[in-house]
């Protein structure tokens, strides 16, 4: 379990599937994630789990309010990871996503030793981009037709990254000029 200021991140369990089905079916969440029914969630998180993927539920006072995942590059010369996150609409704008991201970022950098993190929201997902900027991610550029959307067509994503040195400066408050 990873603990933030308001959130706790714990590894996804089979008992979380109902909450994840509900979360990922919310219109404002599903808009950015392709449809995830029960079978797909179980397949991706338990049956065919990628060895480099770690999935956590985001909880507030024990309630599942989101999902956050990291995919890690195990090769020592490339110690990097990517992050995906989905938070229930009810919790948008409350700081829960920022806290969850900070918690996972700190773990990936300080405990797991990653030096470079990426995240790639849809270009049109301005709320997500603003959230990621709050925790220190910076724009890299547009990945054209990078992801299939809920409508079945491919759309552009906005690649953002965060390097460990910037994270540490930001966390210690020595990033006043940035």
C-alpha cells in the first residue's frame, strides 16, 4: 500500500472489479478510456497481466475512487515508467488525482529508481493535461493517431514527461524559477 496525503493506493484485487466496471463506464471517464467491461478488466488486470504493469486502486477513506497504473521498463539502462490514471467524476477537481499521481511518482522515482516518467493523455483532454502539469509533467509533443478511442477511431495523444531531477526540485521547493 502506498499512502499519500488523502489517498491510499493498493494493488487491484478481484473484489475491486465491480467498482472498476462502474468507474470506467462513467461517461466522462469512458470518453478517455476505451470501453472496459467486466471481462476486459479481469483479462487485463488478472488473466493476461503484463509483467511490467502494476495496477492500483485509488482509495479515499476505503472507498475505491480511481485506478492508477504504471508500466515499468526493467532494463537498467532505461529505468523509465509510464503512468495511466482514471478518477471517478465525483472526485474530479478535488485534488485526489494530483495526490494519487504524486504518491505513485514518488514511489517510482525514490523507491523503484526510475529516472524518467511519461504520460500520454488525449490531446483534447485539457483537464488531465492541467492535472499532469500540476505534478511537474512537461509537454514533449503530439503522438499522431496513437490511441484508439471509444468511437473506434485513432486519435492523437499528448506526450508528457517528468524526469527525476525536476521532480526532486519541485518536491523540495527549489524549483522557484521553473
